[in-house]
């Protein structure tokens, strides 16, 4: 009888295990069962169970999960059809029906922003700024930044020149003080702004034996000096009486001096694309590499262009615009996309990944923002052509953000020539793109992409530096306080500080990629020189007409249907779908 008991026991054990596996993989929610792994009822499984597979000639309408995993497995009927009979049709059923009834939950959570909460969060932001600023001034000034571990100042790592994480940014020029000048005015602290400006004038010099990254010096130092000078000398004084007696354009002179020291990076390159690094005293180092990223070389036009138009010297705008045109001419003939790393001498792409994140992001950003500031039609035409290529080759998911069925929109990394996905991660720098879509009038797509990044933020409490959308997990586990998602949130909603002069002064402002504010001013659309930028082969000419299918840079209000203006920006069913996509439930 022992063998009979043993057999019965094995049968019961197998049935029990099968039942557990069926519950976990088939119907159950996320379960850990005490092990070091979790079982996810993921979006791809929902595709397999609930979506109707409709064969098409093109994969354009396919989900990104299908493009990664290939065609879905064909299901076979339980019984064979008789000869001449049509097989039974499967009942169409969308996985979106699983989320029915969730509208109230999301409406309660996201449909309003109480004034009391808004005021509390605004004060928290103010306190966080002063916690950093006050401690820098107390423990670190005049060095570049505060080392929070040792609670003392830090500058370039002179003992280890290869430590580019530090040396690319820190130049021994009071970086933090300069970088926060315009922020002090946004916070309404006129007296500290004036004190900080005087400290910069009295203590900062760029005649330093420091090798810095051209891109970082441009966006952090040059951009801040220009921004502070413009706000200081604005005759309307929208941020209060911020000018003071005795100011003689010293910030502008410092900006000019720094830009001159960056100019050697543009010399002796066969393409016009600048070297990535320059020594502020001696020029390009003799051992400088010939490779640079697209964003680093192509994101100088805003700051260099404003400087040129403020001082009436075309040199700075000319070299920055020449670099942008050189990169543009080297884009792929097949897709219109650019790679992320290029050799400045040969023009060969060293990195052929095309995406919206690291190495690419601000190149696209500055094409559109340069057009908004300077009104050069060439910039707009390049951006619109690039945006079309991005939509055609990087975007996955359903056609519309707020309508229809299918996966939520997602922008992936692809090979610049074939458009094929080359990895399954995205990085936190990509979160700038919803804000850029707002500036371009594509608010619908901006809402969906912003919701995706916000869902990741909700899950982890911050944006991982790199997130694997297939595994629903971070690939790089740190968050260096990046501001991209914040800017996109601001540009989408602007409900945070209605009484700030930034919103009520009658001026319109735009952010540089480092978050410095510059007004959209008609004087930046006027050149004090003849046109020194003739179009070269491969760049759009001013006589070319815009593609009418692209949204123009006009008011976005009429692009939002009336029924969506006073409701959730994204339907609850889609918000919950995105939350599920990143593993929130």
C-alpha cells in the first residue's frame, strides 16, 4: 500500500504546483512568494491573452513589444474544423477592458492641485534651494562646488586629469555661484542676487590652467552670465529693481572673455565640428581626442548666438552654426537620423545609436529653441525634418496618445541607418522631450510621454539614470538630480507659481538646456552684420517652404479639444495602462 500512497501524494503535489503556477502566471497579480524574484502579469502577456492579431502588410501599427519579441504564437482550436467549414472566430476583446472603472480613482488623484498643497510644495522647493546655496556659500565658495561628504569645497582634480566626470565641469571659476544667479531672481531675492553679482565681478577670472568640456562651460557658465546680464539690464526690471549703480556690463565682458577662450576648440578641425575640450589658458590640449557627441558639438548655438547679437560680433554664432550644419549634413540618407558620437576630423560616425537621450538630446532641443529666439527659418526646417524622422523611426506604440488601443507611445534607441531597435533602455535625459514637444505644438504626444516618465518616477521615487522598459527595471541605479522631467512638467502645466514675474511680467522666456532663463526678445532677431551664413550643400535654404504637415510654432491652446481642457490631460484608462507598463501594479 505504500506505493499507492506515494503515487497519490505525487499526484496531489503536481496538481498543487500546477494550480500555483496557473494562478501566478495566468491570473495572479505580482507575487513574490518569498523568493528573490517576482512574477509579473506584464503588458506583453496582456497582448497575448486579449489582443486580436490582425495581419498587415506593414509593421507600423504593431506594438513595440511585438517588434521586440516577434509575432505572437498562433492559438489552435480545441477541435479540428470539418472540411469546407470556416474555423470559429475568436471574440475580439481588448485588454483595455481590464482597466474599466478606474476613472474615479485617477480623477480623485490627479484632477486638481489644491492651492494649499501648491503653496506647501513651492516652499519646499525654496527650502531645498537655500539648503544647497547657503551651505555652498558657507563651506565651499569660492571653489566650484560643495563636496557633501566632506562638507568642503571642490574644484578640478589636478592630480588626475583623466577624471573627466569632475574635470569636464569644474574649472576653478566658482561654478555654483555663477550657475545660480538667475535662480536668485526667480526666487525674488534681489539683495542676494546683487551681492552674488558683485562677488562674481570681484573674484572670478577665466585665466586659469583648467581643461574643461566646451559644452559644460557653455551651458553652465556662459549661459548664466548672459542670462544674469540680460535680467540686470532689462529696462522694464520685471523682477524688481535689480540693477545697481556702478554696473558697467562686467558680466557680459566675462561672458565674452570665456567665449573667446572656447574658440580654439573650433580651429583645426576638418569638419568644423569642435573639439570636446579646451584649456582656458592654452587652447586645445595636444593629446585631445577627435571624438565628440552630437549634443556636445551641436548645442552651442543658443548661448553663442545671443552673445553675438548682444555684442555685434558674428564670430561666435558663425562657428556654432557651422558645427550644427556639419552634423546635419552627415545624417543618414536612409532615415534622416544622426548618430551619437562622431569623429571631428573624418566625419565618420563612431557611435551609430540614435535616440533622444544622452549624446543626442540637446541637439534637437537647440534647433527649435534657436528658431524661437533668432527666427532663422533654417533652424526650424532642420528641426521639423528631424522631428519627422524621430516620429517615423523612434516612436513605437499606438498612433494617438489619448485615443484607440495598443501600447502607450514610447521612443526607443535605434540604429541611425536601419531604424532597428538596438537596445531596450532609455535614459533620464530623454525626459526633456515632452517639453520640446509642447514648444513645437505637439501637446498630445507630450502628455503621453510625460505620463510614462512620471509613472517611472512614482515607482522608484526618482528617475533611474537608465531604465530598461522591457525588464521594467533600472539598468543604471542612480539619479544625479537631473532637471529634464521638471522642465517638461513646467512647460506642460505651468500651475505652480502664478504670481511669479516669470509669468506675469509681459515677457516671454525660454529655458536654456541648463535651465537659465532668457527672454524672447526682438533684438535677438536683429543682426548687426550682413548675412554671413550662406546655406551650404545639404542644409535647408531660406526659400524652402515648410512642410504643412508639421505643427507651427504658434499658440497651442486651440490644439486641445474643448472637452479635454477642463479634465484630466490623459484619460484614466490610459494613465492606468502606463502605470501597469512600468510595473506599478
